[in-house]
């Protein structure tokens, strides 16, 4: 028996931000500083965010997509990638879980 693994179609970074102590301060910093910084990542194809509900374990979810795993790796290895990752300490004190993965067809 063989298993067919479909080819990938891009790659994604999923950032899952835990509930901050001060949501207003988090939102202001994220909107004014972090999101504009993340949007400078080279090769970024799309960037969307969603807000968790009151009972959800996460406050905010950010979804960043790239054309390939190589493009994602290059973005994270770039000066903009280093700056974006370093910026997390400035506002995500409650914690953030970051997943990276290749996109597969559904």
C-alpha cells in the first residue's frame, strides 16, 4: 500500500496570540507597529488576522502566506524577519504560539 502526499501550494505562518492583560494596549501596538512591520516581509503573499471569541484560548490569530516553503524561509531569514520576530517581546507578553507549515490541497 502506498500513500500519496499531494504537492504543496505555498506555505503559511500561523501566529496564535494568547489573551493579553491589556487588550487595548495590545491592539494599539499590533495595529500601529507590529502589523506594518510584518507586512514588510519579502515574498509575503497575504496577511490576514482574526479575533478569538471570549471563550477561545487565543486573542488574535495572524495568518501569513508565502508562495513556497523557500519563500517563507527566506522571509524569516531576512532582516525584516528578524525584526518582526524580535518585536514580539514588545507586546506579546502573554505568549504567542507560532506554527509554520506547507500548504496542502484540501
